[in-house]
C-alpha cells in the first residue's frame, strides 16, 4: 500500500461531498483568505486522533471503536462513498449503497488504526488555510505538517474540507513526503482501487463488498454486513 507517512492519513479521517464529478485535490481557484476556525478544527481532530494511540491503557478494541467514532463524526462518508465509486455510483441501489457505506466506515477504521500506530510520538501541526466560497458551501483547504519527535517535517498534509454554515467535514486529503516521492490523494486512490475491483468483476457490487470484508477481517474486526 502506501509508505508509513502517506498511509498515516489513508482510510479514516477522510473523506467528502457529492459533486457533479470527482475532485481529487484542492480546487485550482482557491482564494487566499484564511479560515482560522477550520484550522482549529483540523488541529483538534489531528490531536484527538494521535492521542488515542498515545494512551497505553487503551486496548486494540477500544482504539478501533474510537477511530470509527472519529470517522463517522468528522467525515461525510456517504458523500465520499458516492465520489469514490465514480461512474458506478449511478448504478448502485439505495440498499447496496447503505451496505457499502457501513463497510467503508470499518475499512477506513482498520487502515487508520494500523497506520497511526507507526507514528507514536509524532505530531501534526496546522500551518495555514485558504477558502473558496461556492453558492451553498465553501471549500476550505487546510495545510499541515507531520513532525517527528525532533520537530522535523516528515510530510505535508493538505486537508480539503467542505464547510456548510459552521460545520466542517473532511472531503479529501493530499499527502506529500518531503522528497516528493509519495504524493497521493486519498479520494483518487480509493476511487481507482474500488473501480478496479468492480471492473474486474463485471460491475458486481457484491465483489466490492467481499473485498472490503476481507480487509476488515484481516484487521481483526467483524464486518458490518
């Protein structure tokens, strides 16, 4: 999958808004205005996520539960799911989409739980933001750095949020290592992965569900359905 730094964010803190087409990075016309509330929101979220693994009294089951809680609360999973399915989002039934979202929440949790454990003692520091106001919502891009225990930057993470009123949800994350060898967008990565599974299996959503269940089970979790 991804290297340690890039996989740090993959899966859980992600994602997400229903758009006419997929968005894989910050909109090109992002304005220069900062959103200090968004910066504080991301910093709190990053601190909360890293603190879960910083408590030696927390067992594996509790860690999984807490990460899934963060995912459900802070990511618009249904919207991310629609975008991650790409063209297949037009053919999935409502009931199958509900099943997909339930599995997607667990899949994201399993990835974040395993990858965050590699970063015990490190931190994420928010460095700035930019806002692009649309008709009924705004994109907010929040930049941050992953710092090691010595305060050196190991990677840069751009959080693309959707702001509706005073509420924020994570839509996409772009991670770039300092040597620029491992840059990726979470949404683009998941869209390519899910579409590959579906295309290889004649567009059968049950095949995608089986794929997600297998990864969830490998992480020691019980699939939702």
